[in-house]
C-alpha cells in the first residue's frame, strides 16, 4: 500500500485554516494511508486549560472528525490526525483514525510531557486498529519515548507503527528509527513545522517527518518545509517479526511480562 506523512505549519487556534492547508497538500496526491501531526488542526501551545477547551472537540462527530471522514472518503484512504478531545470533564490529546469514510476509533496519548500534564488527562490503554489492509498502532509523540508502549502494540499484532508528533529537538527523529528496529516493524512519524510562542519565547517545530523501515532504514523523509512524503509498505511482510539474529523476535520478547500503562 502507498503510505504517507504530511507535515505543515499548523495555525494556532484556526481549525479552518488548517483544514485548507491539508486539502491543498493532498488534493493531487494518491495514497492509501496517511499520518498527520499531533494536534494538527489547532496547534500546540495553549496558555491555559480554558484556552485549550475553546478548541477541544468530540473525537466522534466534532468538526475535525467530520472533515477527516469526508476527506478519507474522497481519497479512499485511511487517515490518522491529532486533536484535543473533549470528553466529559476531561481533555485528551487524541489521535482520530478514519478509513474510507468510516470512523475506526481513537487512541488517547498515554504519556504526557510536563507542559501537557497541566492541560490534558492521560490515556490508559493501547489498542491496534485494522482498516482491512493493515493492522496498525498509534503512539503520539512522547509515547514513542516509552519502549514498552511500542512493544505492547507489536505484541497485539501491529504490522505498522504510526506517530503523530509535535517536537522541536532532534531526539524523536532518532527514536523513530530505534523503535522500528527493536520491533522489526515499519514506522511513520509525522511531525509539524512552523513556530509558536511559549512563555514569551519562540518555539520552532523541526519537521523532519519520516517513514522508517524495520531495520531503521529511512524510506522517506522531509526537512522543515511543508511536505507530503510517500513510501510503499507491504503489511503482510511484517506479520512475523524477524531480524538478522532470529526468525521470530516477538517469541523472544514474550518471555518478559508487559501489562500496559496504568494510572495511580
């Protein structure tokens, strides 16, 4: 299948402007599977929980979900995109998953940065999705720093790992290759570009989105410019996790206990 990432300078608090950027970037492209950045329709640095709440929405039938459902039908593709999800008294940093005009589900970010802990409630579980062509899992930005999170999804049968992200430092770019290699599983990381203000300082998002092969090889990558990166992935090739040392990496990994995230 033709997989893709999309990176662009997200406009803070302007959902419609971001919808227009997405439409323009993909209008002439052909792909089966697309990963977009974390919080990709509202931006990252909100000054307070009240400010974030103004841009939070339902993951099922909010404006971003409706936009993605139509776009996924138009492109006949699976789409993953990050929002601020308003659910009862909670706001979650959530990735919506839609496919060919149908809502497949959501993955709430389980591991929050110190900035995010003021604004969001952490998720408490990981689960794979299946769009009929591929079984895949979603790890949002800092989730990727936790080796056990990726391993949980691969143990659940993930043939592909997807990472919507918002980062400025170089470390997540490097971690994507490590997570792919240690799980013998391809990985798509979509990071935004552009700049926002935080505590009076300019914060720059570096882009550098990438599609990584199961041995950490770079199949597609970007710089800091708006970019749609493409690479062919055959999900059936990554059901059995093999590497140069063994034919079934997960058989070895399953010797260790792994229960998943929990909340105190």
